[in-house]
C-alpha cells in the first residue's frame, strides 16, 4: 500500500507545483474539469481517494495524520455526492469566477507541503 501513498503524494506535489508556477493554465484546466463534471462523479473520486488513504495509512510513519486526511477526503466526497441545497454550484461559482490567483497559489503551496510531508513519512 505504500505505492498508493506514494502515488497520491506525488500527485499532490505535481498539482501544487502546477498551481504555483502555471496558475492561469491550471485555472483554465480546472474550469473545464469542474464545468463539465457532475458533483456525484467528483464526490465519488474524493471518497475513493479517502478510502485509498485510509487503506494505505499503515504504510505511513504518521498513521493518524493520514487517517485524518482520509476522513476529510471521504467527508468531502460525501458532501459533494449528496450536494445539499446546491452547495456545489455555489462553491464552483466562487472558485472559478471570484477566487483570486493568490488563492490558487495558496492551494498549490498547501498541496506541495502536504504531498512532501506524506511522501517523507512513507516507511
């Protein structure tokens, strides 16, 4: 299961670097992705990442932190899947049209740090 943890952390690192260095291009890619994908599919993907993190948490030196990330990802997936009161449309509207480039860069920094930390904790 450490390969799953490596894959997820490398994906986070690559996404973070792209968001920091190529903000405008990543913003366009995310806009295309979020405009054309239903919240149920995104919810299922987030829930799947949470399940994979939970299964591979044993391969990490900081087990409980990875479990916490897994629970947060699964909760996000469940929230997106259920989509109470059209919450996804409101978040998508803010994220795509009102969020500043600095918001995307901050998300990139968070992803880069999180991916690096999880990758360094793999046994």
